[in-house]
């Protein structure tokens, strides 16, 4: 039986190591305390995390803008506005 718990411990370490490899960078942003608290509370109500939702937003934002600027619509970059 001790072997099984040792196996589980090595799996747990491997799992956390894999997670660390996937997410190796941080982004620091400044927001008002009220805005942050409201966002975090809403995430908790929706059974998700603030970090997960921000990563989701970032991926979606990048995907929407990857097509060379054509997906920017009427907003566009300052240099593209007419």
C-alpha cells in the first residue's frame, strides 16, 4: 500500500510541474479595488476564477484580431481609423 501513496505523490508533483510549464508568465494590471472585488465576486458566483476568465478574454481577443486587422471592425487601431 505505501507504494500507491508514493505513486500518487509523484503524480501530484508531475501535475503541478505540467501546470507550471503551461503558465510561465504573469501580467500585472491596476484596477480599482471596487472593480476587482465586483469581478472576483461575480466569478465566484459563476463558479469560475478571475484568472481563468481573464485568460479566456485574452485568447478570444487575440483570435478575433489575428486575421490581419480585418476583424477589428469599426474600432480599429488608431493608425487605421479614418
